[in-house]
C-alpha cells in the first residue's frame, strides 16, 4: 500500500521516472549520500535523521560485526562507527552503483513530517546537551539572524515559533530538517520497502526477517537512547504556532506529507 501510494503521488506530481529513465550519474550519487550499502546482505538502507536512523545504524553495526553489543553504544558513537566502517552508495563508481541500485533490496524509514521537525528542534535546538553544544549555538545564531523582524531575540534561545518561522521561509541545507524526499529521492530510487516510525517495532522486525533475513536474538530493536517524545507532544508545541506559520511550514514539507501518505493536519483543511 505504501509503495503503491508513493508511485501514484510521484506520477501526479510529475516526479516519477521509469527505471530506464533514471540515469545513475555522479551527480545523483552525490545526492544519495544517505544510502548505506551492506554488500553481505545485498541491501541498501537510506537513512533519514530523526526517523529511527540511530537505531538502524546500531543494528547494521551488529550485522556487520563491528560491535558485539549495542547496550552501551551511544548515539554519537553509532554515527561515528558507521561512517568509519560502512560504505555509502555515493562512494562507488557510477557503473558499480548502477548495478547495486538495480539488484540490491532497498528500504527507507520515514516519519510524520511535523513530528520529525519537532524532534529535531527538541534534540538540537531547545536545550543544551552534551551532544549538541556547537551545533546548537551555530543554528540558534543562524536562525535568529535569519529572522530580521525578530532581531532582538536572544541568540541562544530560539523558540519553537521562531524555528518554525525560519524553516518556513528558508531553504535549509541541514540533514535534520531537510525534506525527506530530498534525502531519499523516492521518485527515482525504487524502494522495495517503506518503513514508518509510527509502526517502528513491526517494520523493523519485518525488514530483519524478510529482507535482511537475520533472526539472531542479539539483533534486536533497541529503544532510543535519546528519545524526544515528539510524536506525543505535537499538539502542545504546535498549539502556540500561528495558523499562517503552520500553513507555511506545511507548504514547505507538503511533498513529504503527500508522497509518504501522511494526512494534512486537520486544522489546516
């Protein structure tokens, strides 16, 4: 159902391409720099920040034998080890990448766009943590400088409304609040499975059992070590956002809603 919905939406938006029309070029590969290749399993996982990617990276590290346990594997360490030990599709030559894209099983995990946006705010912007100090200072300053009408806003205390305002009016080249279709290119890459954060346990188990075909008891889904609880806080955070700002944010992420089958927020209908 998810694949069929995606195909229809890509066609309606004029974004779809038949397999033979998708030309694997060095430019496309550069843009697919979120696709991890597991040659041992002939699998490609396209990771999207704030859509379960840390948990998946832990699982991939176990499958590859880089670690023997994820019990004490922190978020930043998982990202570092994947970068050090695993290959991205963008690292292959064009001819090799073309073969891999055509013959390997490809999957991606997505999330309600507004929940993902809120999760990024809570994790990276709202409060200082040991994981985000430099990132937080940089983006607090950048967001507040970008809102000329709010020039008096304290530089390291961006409110959620100001954050929404900024994302609604700027094209941001930052993975955590980049659109999911930009990161995964779903109308060009023919994904075999689309998982969702909303059904994470079930979908991870399906991928492990039916796609990767690994049922080892040690390769289990692990609850996030850095949960933001964003999915249950949507209503509270967005309650204070003016309707025009929320509408502008929806417009910016509209294709994520449409392609991946998420309903438009009821109060915007």
